[in-house]
C-alpha cells in the first residue's frame, strides 16, 4: 500500500541546507527526496535497534527459563542412569 504524500515546510540551519543541496546534486535528486531518504534511514535504524533489543531480551528470557529447568532435568537424567 502506498502512503499518501504530504507537504511540510521545514527550517534548517544553513550548513544542513548546504549538506542537503550537495547530496541532492550528487544523487541528481530533489531536496525532498534527499530529506525523505535520510528520515527513512533513521526510521529503519530505529526499528532495527528495537528489534535487536527485543531479540536480546528474548535470549535472556530463554536463558533464565533453561536455568530454572536445569535442576529438574538433572534429576531425571541422574535417576535414569
């Protein structure tokens, strides 16, 4: 599904505007495209960071579950020997 584009007005420091202009010239794109790409990259990085944090937490939860089950599993293994 394509999202609808909206027009926004932003104010930038002159050095940031110069950066956007240089990047636009280099990539042969308009300022809007350059700024949108930068924002999309920041959004993607934020999502990836949250996903990595979630996976780390999931791994920690699995480790804690395994540690809590280890004594019971040890009893079964030692009993069956």
